[in-house]
C-alpha cells in the first residue's frame, strides 16, 4: 500500500441499462457486489480510498462498509464523471501525490494490475497515465 496514492471509486451512477431497481454497483459478481471487488483491489494499492456515492447512497455505504474502511463523497446530482471526481477531491489527504480513478462497476480489476499501473506511472514520471 502506498500512502502517497489515493483511489477514487466512482459509484454514484444510476445504472439505467441494468433494468433493475438495484444500483448497478450493488449487483453481485462472483458472490460479491461489484463495488466491493473494486474497493478491495483499491485498498491494496492506496493509503486512501474515496467512494463517490449518489444513487442509493446509503445502501452502497452499508455494503462497502461491511468489507472496507473507506471515505465517502456525496454526489447529490449526477452531473458526469468529472463532477464525481470533483466531489471526491476535498476528501483526499494533503500528502496525496497520485490519484487513481476507478469505476465501481469494474469487478475484474486486480490489485496486481493497479500496482503495475502505479509503478509504471511513477517510474516514468508521468503527469497522467
């Protein structure tokens, strides 16, 4: 885990294409809600994880809180990805040097992939990867 790295997990969307009353990120994949897979991978690479919630915010908080200690940012109105990231920024620690932004509906992301991404980003001194 790298204390200079933070992860923002975008989990506020409506998920209209799922045709379900349940928030998209709460649908199970391999026995767990999608967002839980993402948060578990994020916790292995970052000192801080901020989950942006909006649609069914309380249920998303309840589900994620059972498996991980994270911070939450509220996106009261879903005004796009950039807006979601802006909602999370005030929750990042002062010493945060790098930010990884993940979608909460990507349950197959692996910690090893994220670690490699961050390592490569730092080794090549990139501003954006």
